[in-house]
C-alpha cells in the first residue's frame, strides 16, 4: 500500500483548494456576528506560545455546558480561525463552544499538542460550568480521544466529560511513520503507540465515531476499528468526504449536532 496516497485527502476531493478559503470566510463572518452581539470571548490565552489561544462562543442564555472543538490538519496546518462557524449548531442549542488553536509540528511533537489541548480544555472548563462535550475532526478527532485517557485531564475535569465525538479520526498513528509527513511529525514507535486511540483503553465517557462514506478507505477503516475497539456508536454518513463531513456542526438541527449533544 502507498501510505502517502492512502492518507491523501485533498487529491481525491473535487475542488479541494476551494474549501480552506470558504471555511475562513464563513468563520470570520460568524466571529464578527458573535462579537457584535457580545457573545464571543476571542483570543483567550491558555498557554505561553502565540498559538495557545482559544475563542469561546456563548449561547443567548446561560450555557447548558461546554463544547470544545479541536480542528484537524494532520497536526501540521490550520488554526481556530477557519472553524468558528462550526460553533453555530451547539450555540443555537444552548451550549458554549471553545475552539483552541495549538502549536504545530515540526515545532512541537504530537504528544506536546496533546498536553496543550488538555490545558485548553481545563481552562475552558473553569470558564464554563456544567457538562463537557469534546468534538474533533481528523487530527482533532485523535486529540479529543486522547482527552479520554486516564491522567491526561485533571480528575475534576475528566469527570465532567459527558461525550466524546471523534469525526474522521486518525485513530492509529503507526502507519504515519512510513509517510513523507513523518519528516515533520517525527513520530517514533513509542509516540505513535502512545498517541493512537485505537491502542488505548476505552474512555469512561460515551464515545461517538463519525466518518464520511466517501472518505479515503483508511479513514473509514480506522473509524470502524475505533468504534469496535471502544464499543462506540458509529455513523458512516453517505455522500460525505473528509472536507464536508464536518459541515453538519453548523446546523443546530443536524443529526451530527444531535448526536454530540445527546444525553
């Protein structure tokens, strides 16, 4: 198997280059609207580096709890500014949504990103009371799964996790060691195993795994394997690929938003 090709999403998505600017434009419009309505706390620092900041978007009334969205990009690209609009669905349903950026490889290792996201979740949990729901896409799907591991989050925060939703996750990092990406990721065998949710114990919180049916086969396979290993709910959504499977979070009435917020 050509592993570089197996994990190449954009090469198999029509007009793939159009997606990032479209995401950024929608995200900016959402941030501006929420800021004008005094429902946004932008640039909340949770760590020492410039990228260790998050935006928190608030519902109209007192929050029912906290949703934390962790973005993807193979731990190599993107930041919180491309995804703000995905807070629309949970916010409309009464939930606060925190969206952190984080440092990227090769400046840091994936294990360092895990520590940064744990700090972001912990700080957001201090800002917003109530249950916590974690949702992440691709590399972010790996990250929210890691938050379910024992000792990653403080016990007081971990006990508040009501659901983890992992969308199109990279659940097994071991194959990435044999891709060109690893020149930047610098994964060795030990870190690849440590950071692979598929090899970890099932979290105590309920888990939902979601993937598009039209994604690269390796993502469908890894999502199914994770759902089996963790006895998690699995949705393979027809007609969705790696770049549009997350769109449903923008819709407060979507099946994905409902699954994230279900008791």
